[in-house]
C-alpha cells in the first residue's frame, strides 16, 4: 500500500474482506499517452478516461489530422467520405459513440448493383426484389441463403465481445481475444483463405468468384486470398442496414477526444524509451520517454502508460523502440494500397458494354478478379451532410467513388467517364495486405506499452479499432492494479451465461 492516505486498520480489514481487489489498490498513473488520433486512438482516450478517472493527464499525439483513415474530401463544396465509410448495424461501440456524442446517423442509400467481370455483367440487380430473388436462385441456388446463415453465425460469435467488455474482461493477445469469441473455429478461419474456408463449407466456386470475390475487392481491395475472418467481415459489410455519421465519420474522433478531455499534441512520435526515476517513496518509478517531432523541433515527455493506436511499420508509424530489454523487434506488417478517386461526371456506359446509355442503370458496380481491370469498384455516393430522402440517387451526373489499386491515369478516367468536371484523389495505405495463415503482432509490447492495431490483421474496420481500444484500456487498467483475474479468462462465454 502506498502510504499516502492512511485508513483506520479496522476499516481497511473490512474493505479487504468485502473486496479482495482493495488490497492491490495502487495509485493511478499520473500521465498516459495515446499515439494516433484515429478512431482507435480517440476511442482509447475515451475508455482510458472512463477507467482511470479525471486525475490522469491524458495526451493524444497526432502527426496529421484527427480522424486518420476517417477523412472527407470536398467535391464542389460538399464533403464525401474518402476512407472508412459504412458501419454495420451491429457495430455496438460505434453506435454507442454516436448516441453518447449526440451525433446523427445517415442511412446508406440503395442503388442498383451489377457485377462486371471485365467483359460483361455476370449479375445485374433489378429494381424488383422478387426478380432478384429468382435470379439469385437461378444462378447460385441456395448459396446466397447459406452464406447469410454462415456470416450470421460468425457475427453472433463476434458479438460476444460486447458482453465480455461490459464485464470488463480484457485479453493480453489478439489470438486469445479471437479464441475467446469463436474458439478454434475463428483460429481456423484465420488460418485459411476465404476461398478455402467457403469451399470447405460447400459453397460453389461460381458463387465465390462472382459474389464473394467482388465483396472482398470493394471492401479490402484484395481477392479471395484474404483470410477467412476478414472475408466474413467483408460479407457482413454487404448486408443491409449500413449507416454512417451525418457530417462525417471523423466527427466521432474529435467528439470522443473532447469528451475524454484529452489534450491533443500535434507531433510525430519518433521514438519511445523506458526510463526509471526515483520517487519520493523510495521505489523507483518506471516511465516511458516519448520523443516526438513538432513544428518547433524534437520534444520529449514522460508517461506511465503508452498506447500506440497507429499501424507500425516503416511507411506508417515509424517508431524506434530504444533500449528495451528484451528488444522490441519490428514485425512484418504489410499494408495494401487503395486509391479513392471521387469523380463528378457521367459514366461511360459503353465502357461497360452498354451501347444505349439510357439502359445503363447501375449505381454500384462491383468487379470480379480480372487482371485486365484497373478498378475494384465504382459507386454513386452522397455527401456526408445529406438528409436521407429515401430516394434513389440520380445517375445522370453524379459523384462517383472509384476504388483502385493504382492512381487512375487520365486515359483511364477518360475511358470510365464520358465526361467529368472534377476529380479528387486520395491514396491510402488502407488496410493490411491479408494472407493466410494470418499472424498477429503482440498487444503488450512492454509492461505498460500497448499496441492496438494488431487486431486489424484479423479485419480492419472502425469497430475493430474500437474493440481493440476498449480492450487495451481495460488491459492497461487491470495490469496497473494487478487485477489478473480480469485478464485472459478462459470459457468466458460459458461463465457469463450462467451469471445471468
Ligand atoms: C478507403 C478505405 C475504406 C474503408 N472503408 C471502411 C468502411 O466502410 N467501414 C469500416 O468500418 N472501415 C473501413 N475502413 C477501415 C477503417 O477506416 C480503419 O480500420 C480505421 O479507420 C482505422 O482506425 P485507426 O484509428 O486504428 O487507425 P488510423 O485511422 O490510421 O489512425 C492512426 C492515426 O495515427 C497517426 N499517426 C501515425 N503515425 C504517427 C506517429 N508516429 N506519431 C503521431 N501520430 C501518428 C495518423 O496520422 C492517424 O491519424 C476503410 C479504410 C479505407 C482506407
Ligand atoms: C493454425 O495455424 C497454426 C500455424 O500457422 C497452427 O499452429 C495452429 O494449430 C492452427 N490452428 C488451427 C485451429 O487450425
Ligand atoms: C522533424 O521534422 C523536420 C521538419 O519536418 C524534419 O526536417 C526532421 O528531419 C524531423 N526530425 C526527425 C528526427 O524525424
Ligand atoms: C467509352 O468507352 C469506349 C469503350 O471502351 C471507348 O471506346 C470510348 O473511347 C470511351 N469514351 C467515350 C467518351 O465514349
């Protein structure tokens, strides 16, 4: 017990009897740093404040703009999502944030979809849902129905995280977290490609190529070689009920940070080093010295706890870990480039094999894996501030969002669009380059140094960053106070079932 405020011995005994954790009570940390002000970092600041209370000094170090991969681009005076855009109706952390911050929801508008294979459309949606059902049955038999059941089962297991986190359980590794949700089934999904996983589950190759692959391409810019878990997340991402935040998803980040009363420090973190400092009580205090580059040069500050909420890697958060014993070694962490291009213009229907532009009615074009294709997807988008009218978007002259691996050349733009008047381009190191078996970086890099973005290797999404943020905040809290019973509990699902 740190001898700051002495409790009468009897009271102390009573307390200890009532609540075993009271024995382990220790002073809270005095300063915590979060590196990165994207959704992961801002959610971490929010959850850290919740756990550690108002007394701790909380800094969010951000090298660019708050929001990170949540970012809008302006096209003719209106803002459009250029990074993370849609949120699943069962993403409960995101839902909670929006409600808590008093933000509003915009539902994503429907438009007719087609799947293009580079030669022709292999699937064309009709405005009659009955016709679509017949078409799906005709082309793919029961595959679509079985797929929604397959995805539902994975989603159900994933949803267990909310109950675990509500009961404040944390996991010290990404593997343990995922295993606690879906057991060996989840680990197996991460060990194989979505192609293998779905073939084994009995889905047809035609269905995988024409329906599953286009979903991977629009959501993650990659084909069916991605791991089965991100594949399933991607398939959940084409379900109905998707939404986004009115005014822009990044409003959640600035909202969470101001609600957490964290101070935002503009600067690029370049290195982190462990230090020990003598304290008044005699015991040495362990700290992290964080060095960051600002407009006025290199600065440093010390913190008891540091959370890194940005992907580590030479081309991303390039942070040097100095004098750690054992050393923190760089791990392979390849990221996939996806370029977002927003174009205000008219699509060239004949590029897609339509001689009559009037007959071309698609508002969303997905693609199969064909090396000839220079785009992954193409879709009409509406501005982030738009009120939902429930009407279909006009296609004649609209703002289209194109995803591609490389920046589009002028020639390519001239092929895709018969005319256009403005173009905005944003290249991203967007999400991990997925493979199978997927390997995870650690969450605990050192005693009180945590890394959130390893969970992205299971699947990258706003909600995944929020889940990782809540986990890291709980983990930091439990480790600080020696509450090991709340970390890495096995069979949580069964335990919490009987607790109800
Ligand atoms: C084109 C695209 C489309 C997407 N679509 C969706 C979607 O529809 N739905 C969905 O849920 N997800 C989507 N995603 C994924 C989603 O955007 C990300 O998973 C999520 O935003 C990641 O948040 P993060 O906070 O973990 O990381 P980031 O947003 O990358 O935040 C990291 C922050 O750290 C900062 N930083 C980096 N290095 C340093 C340093 N050394 N010092 C200080 N600061 C540093 C960066 O500037 C950045 O602001 C999409 C992503 C892209 C790119
Ligand atoms: C997944 O693969 C790893 C090796 O890459 C192996 O150790 C592990 O047993 C596999 N797990 C399952 C459930 O298949
Ligand atoms: C700090 O930033 C300045 C200006 O951007 C740059 O010239 C310098 O190399 C940076 N220093 C480090 C250590 O990254
Ligand atoms: C449209 O696409 C066709 C077919 O690819 C191409 O020949 C034509 O040049 C494109 N551009 C316009 C403006 O029609």
